[in-house]
């Protein structure tokens, strides 16, 4: 899984913010298993991409960011990776 790959890197100053934005595929259940010091999980239900990204930036503690979104098809997902 992608989360395990990120957390398994030798460079450990990576924070992962997962924003579950109204998906119906069980994303929240899977992501919940990884919540901890380096993984923050947010759940939204309105499906607004920009609001979800703003929420992710608001909770992140890092300076440098990478945003990955999937807005077509189902489910819609947003990934925000930031380096401290």
C-alpha cells in the first residue's frame, strides 16, 4: 500500500495528510489504521476539493508540499505530502 511505502522510507521527516472527502470505498477505514505521529487523517463530506486542500494545509506542520488529487471517477481522493 502507498502509505506503508511512504512510512517505510529511510527519510523519516515526511508527514502524510489523508483527506477523505466523501468517498464510499472504505478509504476512511483503511486510513484509520495508519493515523499517528506522521499520519493525519481528516474526513469531510462535502466533496469540495479546494476546501479539502485548505484543511490539509491548515493541519500540516511541514514547509514543503506535494499535492496529489484524483477528481474524476470514483472515489475522489486528495493526498497532501509535506516535508519538514
